[in-house]
């Protein structure tokens, strides 16, 4: 791979996914309606796994820049590339039997997942705001379509339309923020913006630009008060899609937010820390209080995702190195446990999603004990019980915030973590209770498909490993933090460009 031109080497994961997605769409067009689309799904899975291996190998090549310095491949981008690839593999595995024979053009779904992954990965490695915008649009358009993929369901169409309309509105904020940043500094490159802010004659315009971009990214991560789309979209979208859109696009958006704040607008940290302090407190409180009132499980988890976005935003108020590392680790932990929870819902409820409310899950432990045990494990991790990834994620976030002196924000977070216990444990109690209409409980062994079983095993293993042996991921997160704070970058032309980074 080192013999390839730098422009090819840097974006090789995106090239592989794009070619695979195009091939799947072309094959889908010539297949008969009755033909199984599973081979196309397996092709997408293999391609995504290969992408993860390529990204990991890029880590060994060292930092590099490409396309005239608009793309940077380093430990930070590789961390999120690996995370996105892992989420996509788990989503595709859980989707193979979910859509088989139940949704027309399932091959298009696999292509859309891959195209979405291309956009997310492009977002995480771009250091030029216009490139970020292109990646954001590629990712968003794919998820808009996937949200309405159950075409026979009215709720799915409603979900897709709401997501598209509100998403377009939020994207306009982000794009206008880019325009204002250009007006204030004369560039849309994050490095040039950081340098331009030192002598900017229009600091108020720069702050307005930052606020606009935070609004746009706040929508993507479901942060309050930009969260209004989340419950309705999660309720109507297919369960595997919700598992994807609640983790991978959020990870990409948080990666962009980390670059924008800690790199491009680092000199304005006194201003954006206050904005993100407020967003974090609002997201945690509104998310958890909203979840308390929900009986629909997917809506409850939607409000839960809002709360977890708040926990992650808490990390932005920690000291730079600790905050970046904590945010990276928490993103990985949340992705593992949330994807796992939605795979369980996918397998338990099926394509028609027959289990919708908390009461519908009564007796699940008697009918499908393995699924119930896995759901319990993921819920305990979402609470933050020790020996799970969720515990260490919250620990690092709150510890870093306390060390930075934001005691009250940590207190708000801890109180909200206590509130969250109620609705998670309410669902858990329902899973392990007997249905009122069952005179004699009947143990029915449900069959979990092999691909979904693999996805569940991977999610559970990742959640457990992040709780008992987090060292390897923490080391990679620490390297990502160091690389993001690098202050020396040398970029040459797109045909051969190398970035050299030295930590503070």
C-alpha cells in the first residue's frame, strides 16, 4: 500500500466501500425479485471488514495528508474509521435476515449503508470544512432513505420525511457557519482558521460561525434543544437502521466537533466551553426526563441517546488532552452497547416489530432467555454498572470534568445517571417478569440467525472488554488526542503529502 500514491493510500477505505456499493447496486438491478440478496449483504460485510483492516494498517504508516492538505490520516481519524467500520459490520450482520424476503430491493439497503459509511469516514478525516460538508451530506442522504426503508409502514415514511426536513434545516446552519468562518478568517481550512483567529478583525463573526456549526452538529448528535426529531425518527425507522444511526453518524459528528473546537477554534475555548456546558446539561436532563415518560421502547432509547449525547458533551469541558481521549472512549463504549441493544430488539420484535412497549417485553426471559440476558447486559452497561464499557466511559468523562474544575456539570451528570436507572431497570424488570395472561409460563426457544448471533457476540464482547480491559482502546484514544493537538503540520501537494506531528 505504501507504493500507491498518497491520495489513493489516504482514502483507500473510502474507495473500497464506494466501489463495493456501486457493484452491489448494479447487481441488484439485474437480479430477479425472488432471488436472495444475502450474497450482496455478505459482500458488503467483507468489504467493510477489509476497510477496517486497511484503516488499522494506515496507523502503522504514520500521519499523512492528501488532496492538498484537505484530508489528514492520523491516529484520530483511524480511531473513528475503526469504530464506524465495526458498527457497520454489526448492522449489516443483523440486517441479513431482517430484510430477507420482507423488503424489496434489499441490495439497495446494503449499498446505502456503505455509502453512509463513506460519508462518515470522510467527515472524520477531513480538516477542510467544505470537505466535512460533503461527507456530512453523503452520510445524511443515505440515512434519510434508510429511515423509511419499511415502505409499507406509514410511520416509516413519516420518520424519513421528518428526518429529511429537519436535517436539511440543520445542514443549512452548518453551511452558513462555514461561510461566516470564511468571512472572519479568509479560509475554510481548520489550520488556517486557527491561525486567522489570532489576528481576526471580526471576532464576533467567528463566534457566530462557531455557534452556527455547533447548532448543525448538535442536530446530528441529538443534543438538546436540537433533539425534537429523534423520538419520532427512531420509532418509525427499522430497528437495525436505528442501531446504526444512533451510533456511527453520531461518532462522525462528534469527531468533527472535536476537530472544530479543539483544533480550529481552540483559541475561543472560553466561549465554546460555555455553549457546550449548557448543551450537555440540557441534553442529559431533557433526555432522561423524557425517557421516564415513555412506554414505547424505541422512543425510550431515543431519549436515552439524547442523554448519552449530553454525557459525551461533558467531556468537552475537561482539559484538552483528557477531554478528547474521554470523548473518544465514550463514543466507542456507547456504540458497542447501543448497537447490541438494538440488535436484541431486532431479533426479538422482528420485521413487523411486534414488541413495541415495555409491557410487550414481559416474559421475554422465559421465551428467549439468551436474548433477555444480552439485553440485560447492554442495559446495565447503559446505566454504567462496573465491569461494563458504560461504567468506564462515564468514569473518564466525569473524572476529566472534575479535574478541569467543572464540579456542577459533573454533579448534574451524576444526578441524571441516577435518574436513568429507573427507566432502564423498568424495562429490565419487565423482561424478567411473567405476563399476566400466562397461567403457565411456556419456555419457547427462539432462534437467532447465525449472522445476528455473530453481531450480538461481537457487541457483547466489545462492551465487556471495554469494561474489564479498556487499556488498548484507551491507548488508541490517547494517541488520537495527542494527534489532534499536534501543532506542526507540513503538507505538500496532493500527489505526495506527509504530515509530521509533534505533541505539546
